[in-house]
C-alpha cells in the first residue's frame, strides 16, 4: 500500500470512530459537567514518551480512567495527546458554535486533561490537543468548500486549498485553535489531516495558484491535461499549508502576549519512505517549508498501512536527522493500524487490526536509537495487554518534566 492510501485508511478509521461517538454519546448516562482548566502552567520536557487518545477514548462517558492512568503510569508516559474533534464537531461546549457541540453540558476535553495531565506522584505530563482537519459534514452541507479533483469530482472529507488559505475553513480552524489555547492552556496544539490528496483543482484553487505563483495556468502535459506530478504544484501546496501555519503561529503569539502561555504548534506529516529529506510536497507537506512556522513536525510512522518494517523506519529516521531540519522539532508517531480485520472488536465499534506488539516495540526502539527524543504511540484504543507489555519493556523510566519559568518563545 502506498502512503496516500494508508493516509486515507487512517482517516476512515477516524471517521468511523467519530460516527460511533456521535451515535452513542447522547444516550450515555448523565454526568456533571467538568469545568475548563484555568491557570495551568506550561510543561516542558527534553524527551517525550507519548500516548494518543482518540476521540473514541476522550468522548467516552464510560471510559475507565483509572485503567487509563494505570496504563500511562506503567509505561512511563510523560506526554498525552488528546483528540478534541473537528471544526464541525467538538467534544466540549463551544459557545461560538453551538451547532458543532456533540454532547452539550459535558466538557470531555477538560475531563480528559484532569484525568491524565499528572502522574500518580504529581509529576506533570505534557498535554497536546489534536484538531482533525477533515470536514465531511461541512462539505455535505456546503460543497463549495470541498476540494475538487482534476476530473471535476468533489472530495468527501478534505477542504480545498483556497478554503484553508483564505476561506471559511481556515478561519474556523484558527478560531478552534485559539479557543483551545485560551480555554485549556495546553502545551501543544497539533493539526492532523492538514494535507492534500488530489483535490486542489477547482476554479477557486486555480485562481489561488495563479495569485500565489504568478503563473497563468497549471503546468500541463503535451496533451493539454494538468501535469499533476509537476513539482510546481507540490511547492504551491506546501506554501498554502505553510501560510496557514504562519497565521496560526501568529495567533498563538497573540494569545501568549495576553496570557503568558504559548502552546507549541505542531502538524502531522506523511513520511517519504523513498526520499525522506524531500518530504511530501505533493500532499502539501514539504518539511522545510512547514518547519519555518511549526514548532514540531509529527511524522506518521504507520508501518501497517504502508507495508514497512521497523528497519525501514530506522533508515528513514537516520536520513531525516541529516536533512538539515532541526531534530528537536521531530516527533515520530508509531501507529498501530494495520490492514485487514481484527479478531477482536475495538472500542471504536469496528474490527480494526493492529500491528504485532513486537513490531511496535521495535519501531519505538529504532527511532530512539537514531536520537529522536519525542516518540508517540497511537492510538490508545488499539493497545492490547500485549502491546502494553512490549512498550513497558522499552520505556523503562519516566523522562523528567518541568514547569515553564521564563516567558514563552515567539513563533519560529
């Protein structure tokens, strides 16, 4: 499987999980709302051992948080990534957009932070809040924001480049990010699925391409069709994402000027397994362009979806570390998703296979052996007892964390 198909498979898993939560959360037992966190100091750590909790974990009113805390403690986790939802669907009361609130009266994000942000000994953990950039319901209601393929077909999940760059989707992403920064004071905010597949060829995107590049038309082949592999298109797509990240970083700087607390800005990126240093400009993920404005690049090491091995990951990581991009901006995210059905249903309600526990552990070891100091394992839902046991053998000590004592740095 190539990386693009793997990306779409992961997106489908996320979509299924969201649908299940949407279908069940209103019928769950009632609970008192949890107040938003306030006056939370920023947490710093020279090394990160992180676990991601998807929306199916965060928004589950029946979640066994005692078990979650035990798992995190046993695995010496000092950082958690918590999904907050999408611009069209959020797991907290968002007064500016009540139509996007999935479970009124319940702040699942504040609750998840309260349950996971400290170890049993009181040591602080880093908290990363993740925004999913897919917008299927928005597109269904307003197809004008959808990306358009070269054949004229509309995307089901992804917005157009112009909708992100200077349109309503980018505006909503920024609004959601600012709400999270002020409301929860997290240590990091990450955008996932902020990338392009093939759907950037609508009339609005063609106009944006001309405006940003000065060209009169798309690059074309001899037969007149758009040359979709042209490097100019990849460079433009990456600049669209980079411009958005620059805007987002500026907003976080403004928040920090008022609150004294600036979360890191992170973005998930696909791995170019064949030429790692090049990045994935075809998806709008040219690493050097994004690194100008993002504090951290989170690499999708989703081995089971792209038919790669821990040895492949070690080789890729070694190349990336010599690419000229500052290594302290790297997070390697080891994904458990695998192709094919699983013998056991996951809590997301779908039969989703996971890579073998030993492959996960070997991938974590391989990445760490190359000197990457921030490693994530995702998602919590697919972690079996065997996965936890294997991870506990790799992460044997809790990396230290500290509270920020100096003013936050401005955006890169």
